[in-house]
C-alpha cells in the first residue's frame, strides 16, 4: 500500500510585530536618513567637538570628511562677493594670488561677518592689473580708492599699495574687495607682515590653509606678531568681541603642549589645517602646489623695546621669512632665516652644482663675460644670474619637481643625526 501523500499547507509565516525602536543620539548623526537634522546640529558644533565625535566610534569616524563639502564650501562663501566663484578661483590660480585676512578666518570658523570684505594678495605688476580688470569687467566692480601701504592693517612692510573696489549687492549693501599689491612674494607678506597669529591663513585656487589652527580654532586664542600699539589694541579688541582672547606669547607652562608652533615650519606640514577644495570647473594653473607648501618660516620670541622708566617686560613673536631663488628653480620659495639648513645647506649647494653643470652645456660663444667669471669663481652668485641669463637668451632647466623628494631625504638624514646625538 503506497504511503499517504502529505497535504501541502499554504500558510504564510506569521509576522511578529516588534515594538518601534526609540531613536538614539547616533540616529541624529545618520546623514543618510536624517540629513537636515544632521546638518543643522553639526553647523553649530565647533571643530573641536566634531573631531571629538569622530573619535567616539567607527560609525562617526567619517563625520568630518562627510561635512567638508557643505560646512567648508568655498564657492558658497565667495558668492557674497562674486557671481562666478569658480571663475575668480581660476584667476587666482592664473595670477598666483592668495586670499587672506578675515574672509579665511570666517571660512575655517564657519561664521559670517556682514561688515567684512575680501582681501586678495598679489605681487604688484601685470597680474595685479589683470585681476583688477577681471573684477571690473566680469564682476561689475568699480574702483573706489587706493590706500598707502601703512593703511592695510598697519602692515607697512612688503606691501606696496592696497586698491579697493566696490559694488552694490541685491540687498543694497556694499560688497568690497581689496587687492593688496605686495612688493615681494604674497606668502612672504602674509607670513611676516600680519599682526597676530589668528590672521595668518590663506586660500589658494584649490586649497585652504590655517597655519596656527590649534590656538586659533580649537582654543580661540591669538598671539602677537608685532609690538603692542594703540592700533593693534583696537584690532585685538575687535577680535575679543568675536570670541578670540589675546596673549602676547605662550606662557612657559603652555610651551610643552603648544611649543611646536615655534619650531621651523613649512606650509602644509603636520601642524597646518589643510582643506582641499572642490576644483570642478576651475582652471588648473601651471604652478604646482609644492611651491607654496615647501615655503618655510619660523616664529622667534622678541622683547619689545623698553624705556628706562618702564618696569614690565613685554614680548611678541617675529615671523621670519626670507626669499630663496635660483636660476635652476622656476619659482621662488621662502626660508625662515640664514640658519635654515634645508634651503641653505641642503638645497642651495645642489642648485649651485646643477647650475654650474647646466651652464657648461651652453656654448662658450653664448655666454657673457659676467657668466663666465661667475662660473670660474663658483660662488653664490650662480643663484642670482637670472637677469644676465635672460639678457643672453639662455634658459636653464628647472628642478622644482625635486623639492618634495629632497625635503623627505633631508628630514630622514636629520632624524638619523638627531637619533645618534642622543
């Protein structure tokens, strides 16, 4: 007898209804499902709190990177001053200009001061004229006035003049752009010309750099880069109302944790807060980022001049930045002082030897007597033959692409020497 067939039951599995889960604090930071809430909360948190949140758990580890495109959106901020932010950034890259001043503070701090303007630093010459023409013809600005160099935040060194341009916004307020024409490299004027560490930040066509981010944006503290004056006091009072406390120099007990800001620095080092910007639609210039990022400087503590009848010593920092150039480098850099072992003792001799080698490739008939005499002496004058080579229509190859690798090798050798000396 065959076995009985089992009857197939077409019953569906019973759904078990679970009680709805209560939202947790982490759900508020789930940008995939709660983006408006996520964005609103994060916009109110200072950068220190955002960094702390990224360290709490894996789920929030990418919080800062997620916020970069919106919380630190350079084009959105530039829209206060120009109709075409990407067009302006293309001009900044083409003419080797830098945005600095209070605009960059606002960018990193994620605040807006309605009375502020846009400061663009550029070396005086054809590039500055081209930038002025761009603002007038493409952005509808009109020339307002020209200030002598001492009227730009008291920075009487490295600045030739400041030319101001204005236009009316839709709300009838004035948008103001200041084109600050520098006598030398714009980065040199910014590094050694400003009055306080808070203001020493720059924006290029593709990157934003905060040079003293720990005191400036974590602790909201700024240190002096000039002797104290009434003008400087007014400026410090303005930033006091905006949330920054002033101090002349680091207290001795703070040097253990913050003293690294007093070491030899380079733009783009580990102490720099560096934000890459969205470059879609922005023209890329020929100049590589490494030229700016391997420019060096150093803070040196100074004692302010004191009269015989004063009893209180007052200190400030002096930012040292000198210009370094060579005929086998296509661009100019900065070094911190004449004790800078990288630029003067490491790169300098290599540039001299490469210059000499390249000059010997030039036919004798094409060299001037001055070039031949300098080659014979093999002196530092090899680095300063630029005008003479141009007069003789001699062009030497550039070795700027070697600088990052040479820096890495120099640091490696330096670390080895420091280890042996201990």
